């Protein structure tokens, strides 16, 4: 029997909620725990995880889609202990890919069998390209924060994926929470709305505390969980990673 990695998407209803920060630091935490992890930057038009990691890739997904390379040709090791498939930024054609091109990428992602987990760092919202990558995942991790628009957009995304495509495996991470009480309140609000209007339950994975370490690590192109392994932020990621492995 061929081994199939667990495929997770990290997504959100709106941009600017910290998806890429979560994807990179969660991947580093899982790698530190002994898991072999691949991160695929699926934000095709506005990719930035390579920038966050201080990597300047020679080739990206653009070279696979419009060139002759395959995904296995553009896998880069990172300082976080996980592998990365980078995408491109500011390329209009990448943001408007035909269905056939997206299906080809998805098929190549499924061909990887030597990883424990594959994390898809998707774009935000309910555009077709975002939805297609979310549908490839066995579980969608939705990132939310205290912003009202973030909560309403997260609900809209869950609604579309459930009602149109039948997806039901949704987990939630609350980012930039003041404390555990606030995080649980925000999750409970979204969870109750989804239960009332959609009849589905959400899984609470945990929260990332608001910390000055976050913007500092981004500016320095560092992984916060590695530069401050004893921090509350790193401990939160460790708890989330443990729940992810138990899914």
C-alpha cells in the first residue's frame, strides 16, 4: 500500500490574518517534532513565504506551469527543517490559472509520498484557485482574529465549501489573541454560527498569542518558534502541532 501524507490547507476568509506566519512556524514545529513536512505556497498571485524565510528560489511554480519543470525540481530545504515549494508574486497569469493547470498542480502534489504532512499555504477568500487547493486537503485550517470582517469572511468561506462542495473537516486557529479567554470566545462565536446556520461543527486547534516577537521575526526573516523556543508563542505552536498530528 502506498503511503499518503496528511494534506492540510492553511486558509482564511480575508487576507492579512497571518496565514503564512502560521504555516511556516507550524511546519517548523512539526519538523522539530520529527515529522517530514512539505509546505506548498499556493497563493499563486501573491506568494510570500520564500520572502519570510529569506529564500531566493531559482525556480517557482511558475516554471512548472509555464515551463518544463516538475514539482520535484523546485523543492527547497529551509532553515525550519521542512521543505518548500515556492510560488511567484505579481504575475497576473498565475492568479488566473485555468482549471486544467490547477488540476495538474494538484496531481503533482498528490504524487509526493515521502512526507508525513503536506501543508498548503493558500490564498484568502473564495476564488476558484483558493477553493481548489482547499478541496485537495483532508482538513482545512482556518485562521481567524478579532476583526469582525475576518470572522464574517471566515464564515462565508466555510459556508461555500460546505454547501457547494460538501467539505466538513474544518479546524480553527485564533491568531493574535490577547489571551486564551479571548481566543476561546472568538472560536465559540464562529463555531456557534456554523452550527446554527450550517449544522456543522468546527475543531478548535488553539491560539497564537499577540506578541512583539511576531513582527520582529518577520522583519528579520526568522522563524519565531526557533529563535524563541521557550516563548509562549512557541509553546502554543507545540500544542497546536500535537493536535494536528492527532487528527
